[in-house]
C-alpha cells in the first residue's frame, strides 16, 4: 500500500513538471507548415468592367492618390496575441516562413501531371462580322413613348365611340312573352283599309264568334286532360267574355237596306212573327223580361234576313223599333232606324212609325229639325186622325206656327 501511494505521488509530480515546462515555451501553438496544392491556371477571359465599375475604380484610385506618403510608410500594426489559426494561414506570401521543428517532416502533396494540364478551351460560336451598312438603329424607350403619344391623322379625325347605355333589367314575364312570340309565326293580317261599314262590322262579329268558339274548345281540352288550375283560368275568361256587351254595330234592318218590298205572304214568316209577338208581350218581371225581348228580336230579325219578300217585314221592323225604344233597351238610334225601315218598305203602313220616330228625335235626340220633318210626314200619310192632331200640336209647339 505504501508503494502504491509513492507511485501515485511520483506520477503527479512528473505531470506537474511537464505542464509547467509546456506553459513556459509559450501559449501559442505553432502548426507545422503545410505545402498547399498549387492552383490551376485560369484560361477564361476576364469580363470587362461596366461603366459603373470603371467610375468606382477611378474614384478609388483618386482617393488613394490623396493619401499622404507618411501613411504609406507606416508599418502595419502587429496582430494581437489571440490571433486565430485561420488568420495566420491567411498571411501574405512575402512573410518568411519559420523553420520547421526537428523531427517534423514537411508534408508534400502529390502533384498529378494530368490535373496540372490546362483544361480544353470551349469553342465559342463565332459571331459574323457586322458591317456599317447592316447596322440598324433601334429606337430608345423615350423615342417609342413619343411615337405612341403622337396620333395619326386618321385617329384624330375619328369620332369618339358613343357610350352604350346598360340594358335595363327585364322582368321574367317579359322575357317569356318575347320567347313565345319568337316561336309563333304571325298570321298575315287582313287588310281592312277601304272596307265599308258593313264589311268592318261583319269582321268584328266573325272574330268575336271565333274567339268564343276557341275559348270553349280550349275548355273541353282541359277537361279531358284534367288540368284543374287551367280550367279555373278558362272559366274566368269565359265569364268575363260573357259580361262584355256584344254590340251589334249593324242591325239586320240596316243591312237589308231601304229597297225591300212586302210582296207576298209566307207561312214560315207569319209563324216567326207570331212567336216574336208572344215573347214580346209575355208578362214577366226583370231581368227575365229582357231575355224574352231578346228572343223576340231574334225572331223578327230572322223574318227580315230569311224572308225579305214577306208581307211581314214592315211589321217586324216596327216591333223592333218598339223594343229598342222601350224601357229595357233605350237604344234610340236603333229604334229610329227600325221605324224608318218600316215606312220605307211600306209607305202606307198602318203602324205609327213616323210619329214614334218624331217623338224620339224631339225628346231623346234633341233634333227639332228632324222631328218637325217627321211630324209633317205624319200629317201627310197617317190614316189615324188622332195622330194627325198630335202632330199638328207638336209642330206648333216647336216652330211657333
């Protein structure tokens, strides 16, 4: 045990002495010089400096020329002791190398002959020589901007394009209607210019009847298809169509003209006249009474239309005048027209057609001239002394004579 302690102490002392000697030699640890591998010679052509680099290099030379000679003669400051190994290796090549320590051999890098050979130069494409005639002057950016700003005469003379206003938004119903019209070819319209009153009135009646038949046919179609909501639409339109007054712009008496003459007796015409009188005189209350009167008018019109030579045409015209001039219709124009046809077709008619027409002109239409004219005709043609006396009184009241 004692020997072990002595051995440890001897080793500790030897290590302490060796460390002290190492510190006395210096803190710096000098590496042996290393022979670096020589750089390969560069065969690439140097890139010429640009104008900016030339200017900066010239400025730098001028600044170096201004530095005084004393500054040039000054020796560079010594590097601090804490210099790193990389800074020492980067020292200038002119510095004298320190001799290597004994026992340390310089490491020499093996130089390969093939690596030192210069690399083959890359063949650069030869550019064709450009002569002075082939040189084309390219315009600069400023010249291009000025050229764009200058307008040609055609551009100056051209008027400005008008601004197209934005299309107004359309409703879906309008678009759908336009699409439907585009798919349906319009039928050629009948030229109605130059047509007489009779032709125009007949065209109205024809189209009215066609419209009613088309509505009824469409209703039958929807009934077969079972389209309930469209049936409601067609029923509403049919109800409105029935409420619209179907004006007869020309009565059958007006269409027949004043040239008809009651020549002979026709049994069928007599039968129609009897039926018409039954409907006319049938005791009923409104609104049923007006329906009876419409049926009576149809009977009398059929006599004039189907049997124009019947001896009942003047009688039928007179009864039509009474219905139109009565309380239910009060159609004074048609009433006067029917009365006029009655005495035109039979000047010796026993009915007071002239007297009734004169009263309508006086009281309803306020036409005194026409009323006096007809009252004078009553005095001339009437065979009823009571009507003649009334006509004279009305003439005196209207004219003062």
